[in-house]
C-alpha cells in the first residue's frame, strides 16, 4: 500500500462476524486482539517480536506469554510479521474505493474547469487556448466496477447494494471527499433534502449535530463553490 493510500481513522468492524469468530475469547484477550487489529489497520502487519507485540497490546511479559498462542490463531506469521487475512482484504478494498473516488473527483474538477472556459462566457477562444484546453480536458480512464454506482464513491462494506439518496450527488461527494465515503453513507445519504432552501434534513437531531461539527470543511467548500447548504433535522418541505 502506498503512503497516499494509508487508511483514515475509520476502520470497518462487522460486529456479527467478530462475535462469531471470537466468542471464546476472555475479556483480556478481546482487548489485546482489538488493539492488535487496530494497530494493523493503521500501521500495517506487526513484526513477530514479543517486545513490540507486548507494547501494542499493553500486556506484561507474563500475560503476553499466556495469551500469545490464543491470539496467534487469528493471524499467520509470514516473512517475519503477523498477517491477518480479513484485514488485508479490507485494506485492499479500501484502497480500490479511494482510487475510484479520486478518479471521480478528478472528473468533477475537469467538468468545473470546462464551465469556466471562454466558451462558457460567450468568448471565442484563441487557437492556442483551444488546443491547450482540449489537452487538459481529455477524459481519464475510469476504473471498472461491478457494484451499483454511488455518488459518494462508496458502497456497503458488507457487500450490499449502494445507497440511494435524495441528497444531490455534488453535496454527498463534498462530504465524502472532506471526510470519508463511509462517513457520508452514515450521516448524509440517509437524510432528506429540501431543494428550495438547499437543506439537508438528517434522520435525527444527533446526526444534525455531528454533521455540523464534523462536516464544517465540506460545508465551507460548498459555500465557496456557490452551492451552500443548511442542516436542519426539523425542517420540512413546503
């Protein structure tokens, strides 16, 4: 994984799968295992070094010696590191999603640039301007996808269909870009939309508060683009 493709602070955790796979772990083992997979998600596979693994799990030497065999059942030692099949799969999936979204964002930027060209303002471009513009606006290859297209560039991590939403695609994309596609699917996509006032209507007041707090950068970007939005969980269409 490249440096630019490192994951954010969000990490997928399918509770049903987790409980099914770890049902016989003790409380201490649960804590150690969760710390291991969270460190894996952020920093990559940990080295097969007891000192490092003790530091990650917070266990002392005696406890680590006791818990190591149980925890190792969920990993495999390969090339001197602890590998985890499910996390590797999720990291690859995450990287593909980021690439798809980056491609869509770049395409959106080209479309915006096209609107600001001399033709958009009724001006006839010079021969030099026209050739340069055509070079810049040539379409980029788009990644193939077998999933239902979603404006945020994301889909359900459980493999379900992409979420349809009444919130416009450009608004959803702004929040997905400023935060993560998964965040957008959790708080923006489920909400309603009032076109007359460009108001996002979250499913409840708590979601509205989270959007106002975490989504300030996205809202500022939309305002700067001349497409500001409001957030009001109590709003209703006229």
